C-alpha cells in the first residue's frame, strides 16, 4: 500500500483524488455528484415512519412503553426548511396527545426526522436497540417514546416539559455532508422547558456505522445521562469525564449485549 492509499483508507474525506489535466478525474466527479444527490435526498424526503414505528414498538414492548406521534408547527418539508422556528414548537393536536401521558419520568426518548431522513431510516432503530437495554438496566422511569415529524432540536424542550421528564434524550437526523448523509445526532437536555438554548445541551454527533458506532455512542449517552440526572445539570456545565470503568461500576455490558 502506497502512502496515498494509506491515507485514503483512514478517512471518507475527498483526499488524493488525482487529476486529469486541469480537472479531477471523471470517476471522482461522478462520485461527487452521486454524494451530492444523496445529501439532497436526505434533506428533502421524509422517513418511513410506519416501518420505524414497528421497529421501536418491538424494542419497547417488553418495557410496557408506547409510542406517541407528534408534529411540529411546520405544515410541509418546504416550510420546515424555510422556517426553522416552526420546527421548534409542537402542534396543538400533538400537545393534547402528550398531555394525556403526563407523569413523573426520569427521561423521555425522542426520535425526530430533522434534516436527514436517511439517518432516521437507517440508524434510529438500530441505535435504540443498543441504547435502550443499557438505560433500562439503570432502572430509569422512561416516559412514552415520542416520534416526531418536521422537528428541530429545541422541540424536545417542549415535549419534555409537557410530559414531566427530568431529562430529554433526543435523536435527530443531522444536516448531511457529502460523505455522511446518514448521520444521527443525540442531544441531552436536563430540566427541559421552553426557552432553553443550545448551551444547555450536550451533543453526540455522527452516530452511524461508519462514524461513532452504536455501542460507543450508547455508552457515552448513558454516561452523560447518568451524570446529568445525578448532578442536575447539562450542556456547558456537564463535562465529558467518562472513565473506562464507568460501565463496569454500573451495569454488566456482557449481559446486555448477549440479550439484544
């Protein structure tokens, strides 16, 4: 393996693509156009919510949890893209559905389409398959799972406040890049309520098989959530000081992975 092949093997970024005269090779140009088309599709199309709902139901059925479907104030994908503010608030019918499930919960798990349908279609259910057993082992009281359409990150604050959850773990399709149209993001917020801003959240980005894999992302999420609930903080006040023995002191990882 020469040096160019070695560096290319370490990243999906466009490096060492070569040239043909004064331009890039035709094969690289075609790859670029394909990735650009995939990124556009990820933003403009909607996830397969019915298939996702079936997958989530299978995960949460043993826990006795149900799914609540919600929508933002945005009426269409076009309006969602042009009016980010509408994606931060839930519709009145959605509010009514959530209020009927109000209680006292440690956390609520929320799945939102965001800016990448591909991320939600491909990675939301597989990530939850790894994450939920870890959180369940911590004996948290988990609210009904919320699956949302045309939402932004801040929509989780209103959802968590209505349900009465101490913390929100929101999973959302991230803005696609030209080599990562399927990136899922996790946002953790303690004491969710309207008016919270980005410094109040912790984020784990690039959750996908070719990025931060599901197991590592789940362990990091479990750690941040544990510290957040224990200390009553999140965002810039909550630093990532996770130690290698975190899981050994809290849950038996081998038992969890063997049961999933």
